C-alpha cells in the first residue's frame, strides 16, 4: 500500500499540462477572470504614460525651492493650473510654478512637486513653506513598466489585479488555456437523485454534487454523467464514453473489495494502466488511479464511495492534478501550515489520518478547531464549513491541545 507522499508523486508525474498551442482559446477580458494565461503579454504603452504628479500641490523647479522653510518661504508665480487629463501649455521657468493635481501631466521645466499642505497661496503666488526632496511626488514615465517588455508571464491565474493591469494596457482579448474537462459519475444500486423519494436502503448521491462544485472551484469544467448501477456493462460504457470526452475521469464508489465493486476489473478489461489501487490514508484507503487507453490518455481516479473519503481524496490528490493540468506554472502544490490545535486529535497511528475542521484566528495566531461529532468517513454533516484538514502522520496517535499540527489549507480562512 502506497504512502500518501508516494501516491501524490505518482499522480503529479502522470499529469501533463495542457498544450500551449492546441489547448488554448481567445476570450474577452471581462470573461478572463480566474482563467490561466497561455501566452506572455506585453504592451506598447509605458507605465506611467508620461511624467505625472503623485500629489495635489505645485509643480516647481527643485533648484528654486531647495532652501525653503517656514521662516524663509520661497515665493513663486503661479502661471498655470493643470488638472488630470489636461495637457500643460506652459514651460516652468525660474521663479515660476504650476498648480497641479494628482495624476496630472508634469509641465516642461518642472521636476518636483510640493504637496499643497506645505504651501500657502495668495492670489497668483504660492509660498513654499518647506524644502522638498528633489523629484519628490513625481511619477516618471516608464518607471513602472517599459513598453515592449513582458507585462505578464504565461501560466498565471488572472485575478482582479491582473485583469486591472490588462485593462490599463488596453488588452481587450487574451489567449488562455481552455478549462480542463472532468467527467464525473457515481456508482451504486443504492443511489438516487436529489429529486427522488427515498426508499429503505437508498441514499442520495451527494458525491456528484460535491465533486462538481469542487471541479468548478478549481477552474475546470465538470461533465456530469449521472448515477450508474453496479452493472459491468453499464459501467464499461460510461467509462469508455467519459474517456472520449474528458481530460480527467472521476468516479465514486466501486473500488473496494466487495462483490459489487467492479471498477478495477473493468479498467483491466479496457487495458487501462492501473498505477495503484490503495493508499495508506484515512479516510480514503481504496483509491484507484489509472491511465485510460485513448489517444489523449485521460487520468482516471476511482474514488471511494463514502462522502468524507470523496472530499478528502479530492482535496489531497485530485485538486493538485487538475491545477497542474490547467497550465498554471505555480500554486498547484498542496499548501500545508503548522499551527496549534485547539482540540485533542487522535489516530490509531496505522495510517496517515486527516481530520476535518476550521482554521480560526485567535489573538493573531491561527488555530485548528476539529469539527465536532463523528469523523466517520460516512458522516457528511460535520464536513460543512471545513476549510482545513489536520494531518496526523503514521505512527502518531495523539496530538494534545496547543501542540502544533500540520494542516492542509483548503481555503483562505
């Protein structure tokens, strides 16, 4: 049985990122949020576009005002007022100044801005009451970015700051990676949809909804294939259909050792390459990872059927795989933190154990609070609001309150 770290290494070695030629599409800037940039972006514009003022005040020549003080102010003639969006008409000469506002173009001849709080204006004259630094409050042309150089690299996720940069650079359309396609189906004669009335022995297929939400959260496209009965012919057909349309296939259930667990046998009959079938993890031990025999070789994850096992194995193994597949260059690795545990955490020490809960900020320090109630793999209810998983390593049976524990961060608390 594989260790968790070995299983992760195998999975990530199997994942080949989307191709930056074949697997891209052009989208409008307003539709680009959360997408992965497929090609570097440059701009023909300098940032700032011109020398401009970073402050409301007066544009002056530094040599005129370098000795100014409240006791001996320098008096300058105001020859122009320059609001933002206005092109200056005058050249600032000796003994002259221009009233200027934040973002406005610096007039020729001026090299420094004196903030208005350090001045006094009387009619067309300004009194400089303190000596500024040379070139103070001047944002120089191309000091943020030089036209023609790389503005944003390929392989980054486009969030609000990047969208703002691209808008300022007048990039209305972008080349991004297509969204990875993830086929999802659930197996089991006992499963029904959310709209069906429950009969004795039946349960609602919550896994498909959970997996679809998780897939969307990481920027991929879920392809929902529904519930498949524990029938080999039906299972073989859905796996074959999924392999034809998806980059990754996720099934839940049918990978244990019961009489009605057919997934592994069907994968073998389809000549899929099975990389492993069990991981030393709790919950989630029965986990099958295989490569399906189609031209684009989609990766198959046969997840356990219990809802807690599905979520934990997705967070631990599938999420990094989808992120790497998406073309993102950094940030697809799991994020672990070491924080004190608020609660006592226990394990039998036999398997790497994941306990779900929340990171809380207490007096400026994050603490892990274990979810109350049973941590059975079948208990879906107390998974609500989970944002972290505490990890108890193999051989460790007890983590006492206030003792540090390694935590897999799922979302920013």
